[in-house]
C-alpha cells in the first residue's frame, strides 16, 4: 500500500539521557547502531534551548505531544513513565516488550501496555520510574537495560503526562520475564516496524478529548505461539513515535494525535 504521508520524513523530537560510551562490548550490532544514531550531537543552540543532552530534531506532529520544556508542568501526581524496551530477535527483527494487564485490575484491565506507571517521589528521574515499574511488573533487571533517551510526554485520557523512555536490552540471555500476577496477565514481544505499516492488521477511529478531536490507532498482532493481542490507544501512539524515530520515516497513515498544548491550556487542565 502506498504511503499516505511518507514522502518526507518529519523527525520525532526526543532528549538524550546523560551517559557516555564505555568500553563494554555490545552483543548486538543493530542495537549499538541505534544508540549511536540517537546520540548524534545536536547544535549548541538546540542544546541550549532544550536542556542537557539536547534534541536532535523537530517533532513530527507538534500538537500531539507537550514540549520537553513543559515537563515541569506535570506534577508527580500527573506524571508517569513507560519503558519502551527494544531488542533484536534471532531473525534480526527489532522488537518491543509489551504486557497484557491483569484482568483483575480496576483500570485498563486486559489491555496491552508498555511496562510503566506513575512517578514516585523517590524516583530521581523518568528513567528510574520506568525501570522500577518494569522490574515490579515483569521482573526485568534494570541493570540489563541501557537507557538511551526519552520522548516528549503524551497525554492519557486521565490527563496524566506519560513520558516514553527508550531502553535497549542488548543481551537476551538476561531476559527472563516473571510477570507479577497482580498486575500482568502475560508478556510478549512485537515487531516495532509494524507500528508504521497500514496493513490489514491496522485500523483507526476518531475520538474527542475535552473538545479536541484526534485519531486512535489499533494494531492486531498474533504471536508465533498463536496468542492474539490488540495494541491501541496511548500505547499504540507511543510506539508509532518510537518506530518513526528509530526507522527515520513517517507511518503509512495519518497520525493525527490530540492537541496536547490546547488541552493543557484549557480550563479543565
């Protein structure tokens, strides 16, 4: 299917976490190249404007995310982080770790989500939140994940600013998920690039939040073991952006996210 908005790549805005390359060897060359790709040094002026670590590019759909400089507008009780943990499959495919929330949960039960949750006062930054939650939910050891960057916050339907934190799991021998039955029904991995493709497994609907119209995306996915999942809503929106960033291209469909700036400036915010 021909791309609808793919003629020009419009980069996604992100911010690097402060870290330095070490002599530690990478097992996966593809993940190493992604880390190097995201660490391309921005201009001094861009770094000055956007803060430590800098931002390498402008955002694809500016209205659907809040500015990195607006992070301070999200207090602890309105701030969350999710871990977008990427790894390479034996076939060389880039995949992301996802969970299905426990059916016993009062909120979003049975839905597919990225590991994550609300920020605690003890969390030193958004990466700490995402890693802590991933450890609590699926037993992922934080020391095995290389945190690279975070994207601008997206807004949940509960008006919580959700910050996607990108991490790389280089050695899959360290991946031994232990789902917390009180929070997680199952853990699975999905190909990241599918979140850019307008295939037969993709559909969308228009919805409204505080008078602002936007498009909700749905992706159906069947695991090699035959499990069927639908990734949609905020999780799908985050993965569209991460995939756009990693593969350096727009999706094969119109993203049309909610105008976060308009919502944050509304009287109900």
